[in-house]
């Protein structure tokens, strides 16, 4: 009986010394201590003591943490060329085709901007029997200064307009919707 009291006192002292442990660790220890105390009170043989240690060890085995899957970068954070060639150009084609129009040619080149003549990244798109547009990026970043120029087929553009200058967050959907808005505003892809 005195052995059980001594063991209980040791366990209680150990619990009070571990005040810096997290709540979950304390709860696990308290549960395992209760199991040991219950088993100590139920029997006196040494075989029970061995099973008590095993029981405590089984309870205190830390659970393995499951690693969180890595979040994929948003497409707007991908490298410029990948964003334009893999995401923007195909999405523009799809949106324009859904409106019953056919794209003859669309590509990204590092060339002279229409009208201004400065070197930048330009998406040149030719929509069959409808119009041409040039979407220009000053740098190889989608957040850089952008401009757009429009013209009817077989004509050169005469106006360069700023594009998405007030937007803080540039997204794929935003670029596509504003290109279509500009084309529609000039009555090039539909009626207002």
C-alpha cells in the first residue's frame, strides 16, 4: 500500500513540475497516469507493473503529423512567359471563339510597341474579318504598365490607350474581361 502511495506522490510531483508543457501534452500525460494508477490499485504483482509501463508507452506515442500539401502558385504569380503563353493566350482564344469569331493569329513577342515604338512585350492578335489588337507590357511582369491599341483589319492602329492602370491586383479573368470590354466598346466584336 505504501508503495502505491509513493508512486502516486512521484507522479503528482512530476505533473506539477511540468507546468511549461502544452495543454495537449498535459492531457495525454494525465490520461496515461490515470491508467497506471488504476492498474496499480488493481494488482500487486510485477507482471502488472510491466503491463503498466507498456500501457503508458502505448498511450504516449506521439501521433505523426501529416504534412500539408504544398499550395500551387496562383497562375498570376507564375513566370511572365508561362502566364501569357500557357494561360492568357489560350483563355483569350476560347473567349473570342465563344463569341463566334475566329482568331487568325495571336502571339507574344518582344518587339516595338505600336505607335510609341518603344521595345516591350506585345501580344498581337488578329481576329479574322473583325479587328487587330496589341496588348503591350512594359516589362516581363503582368503588373507592369500596360497599353492596348486597336485597329480594323488591314489598318494600322492610330491610338494607344493605357490598360488596367488603376487595378491593384491583376488577374487572368480581369485582363480577359477588359480586353473584351475594349473590343466591344469599339463595336468590333458585338453591339453595345
